[in-house]
C-alpha cells in the first residue's frame, strides 16, 4: 500500500511537471520574434505569393490565438499524439524516435564514462588528500568545470580532426552514405570525439563531489579508528569510502542528465551530429512548436525517470533511507 501511494504521488508530480514544461515552452515560443511562416518557407519566402502564405498559415493553424493552438495540441496529446512536425513533414513521435536513437549512443556513452571515471578519480583524490595526484585531479576538475562546452568542442575538432586527422570532422557517418550502409566500427569512429568531449565535461562535477565526501570520511572517527588498527588510506577508501561516496555520486549522476542533454545540444551542433539536440535547435529556429514541445516533454520525462531510478536505488545502497514522503 505504501509503495502504491508513493508511485501515485510520483506520477502526479511528474504530470504536473510535464504540464508546466509544456506551458512554459509554448509561452516562450509565442514570445519568439521569429515569424513561423517565414521560418517554414526559409529562403523561398520571397517567391511565395500572399495567397500561398495564407494557405500555409491556415494549413498549420498559425492564425489561431495562442490559447487555441495550445488547447489543440493538448487534445492531440491526450489522444496519444504529439502533433506533426512541419519542418520534417513527419509525426513528432517519429522524429523523436529516429533522432533519439542516435543521441542515446552519444548521451549514454558519455554519461556512463563520466560516472565511472569521475567517481574513480574522486575516490583517489579524496583518499590521497594533499598529494600531487590530488592536486592534479582537482586542478583538472576545476578547469573543465569552468570550461564552456562549445569552446572545448571547437578545440577538439580543430586539434584531432583538422590538424591531426584522427577523427572525422562531422556527422554520424561518411557523408553521402545511407544509414544502413554505415558499419558499427565507422559509427564508433564518428562518435569517439563527441563522446570524449562530453565525457570530459561531465567528469568534473562528479569528481569534485566524490572527493569532498571522501575527505569527510578520511577525517571522521571511523577513519581514525581504522588508522589506529593499521589500515592504510587505500584500505579505508576501498572498505568504507566507496559506499559512503556512492550515494551523492548516484544522485548527481542522474540529476546531471538534463545538464548532459544541454551539453549534447551544443556538441551535436559543433560536430553536425544528427541527433535529438540538433532537432531541438532546428525546431526553435524554425518555430516548429509541436516538435519543440514534444522534445521538451520527452527530455523532462527522460530526466524525471532518471531521478526516479536514483530514488529507487537509494534503498539498495543505504537501507536506512525510506522511500518517499508518504
């Protein structure tokens, strides 16, 4: 019964969050100075007559008041549809599924590497507080935490793709090849630099938080007692530190999914990677309201599910933690 109430509470909260995300995203799009008809026509807008513009406006419902447009989209959502993307001429659900398939390879790889490497570096730095290794790891973390994503991406592109020629310059495969013709090895080659760039940025926060928890443990009475029994700092880090630091690292890892997705948008633009982030930018620049709302809802749901998984795993890591406020 308690689990049922907890799940009902989380579902209700998630519904409210998704509605607020959709309403806020729609409001921002309505405030945008971009004319939706001009954005839809692109370079051909000068060749279109007023009558044709009127037909396009009527076809996509651009002439309706904002409240009517949002109400129409909500009715479509309640019927199980996310609307129709006018820039891709496809249902929004198909655009998201096709693009997310590519983005999940980028996001998933970068997220997993960030968590594993960042946690390991944080444990090592915290266990060796004040050492040269600690200063090197901390310095790296502080520098990358304050480094803009786009700048690091451009530097990596210039160094490894342009000057050294080790990695491709753009795309998810060789230009001109069909998606089904691209081998797995080629896909991984094109993914290597974007994943590495996104991983370097994601490692910093997890490393710093894990290091702080490890230092707190090393200064605690538990560590003092262990030192008195002849245990080394590495022994304490292995026996007690990993569990002690894993809970905040897990929290931060799942909470950073939204931040990682934001970084992926910039990375996909820099590397011309055809993922969900690039579709988000296209939807915003060309005023594709249904697509942008669909991506916003999907992203919010993706992050919320990540937080829900983190909450569910807390009890496994520390049985003293109870689930939910109910």
